[in-house]
C-alpha cells in the first residue's frame, strides 16, 4: 500500500457492527472505483479528510457514523476535485459554468454536534 500513517483511534474503541467505517474499500465503493489503479490517490484523500475531521471532533466521537460519513464525503470531494483544478465542474444548460463550492454544508452538518470546541475554533 502506501507509507501514509493510519490516523490514531482511541485505544479499545471499536465501531459497532454494521456501522460506517471510513476506510479504503468503503471509499472505493463510494466513488465507484472499479480498479485498484487509483488506490494511492484515494488513500491520500482519505488521510487528508480523516485528519481534517479528526482535528475538529471530540476524541470519543471519532467512530460515530456521522463522523465517518463526513470523512467519506470529504475524501470523495477531494478525489473528484482533481478533475476540476480550476473549480469548474461542468457547464450549465445555457452555457454557463458550474463551479464547485468551497464548503460542503452536509459535511459541516454531520460533524456539528461532534465538534470539540477547544480545537474547532469559533467562527
């Protein structure tokens, strides 16, 4: 695989069965990757997304489904963003540009109740 370190979890903290886990196979399924060709890119995006989310949420909330789902959404956005380096994701019906938004409200909403206000900061 890669030399990217696995993000730290609380010792002894295990996700309940049938819960969402933000890992490479899940992300691969999430973005519809059919081959292992992009695994290095996916791992990199997953690592960055995990670090970003884990910096903001409480340590004991890292394995909650909403937090794991937010990691997958962010990693997916980062992976797909490589196809739109200038922020243009397509063209509208009348020839106008469709731009990628800088913040995803779904990700913010998912982690909102899990935020560690000592680390997340105040806007």
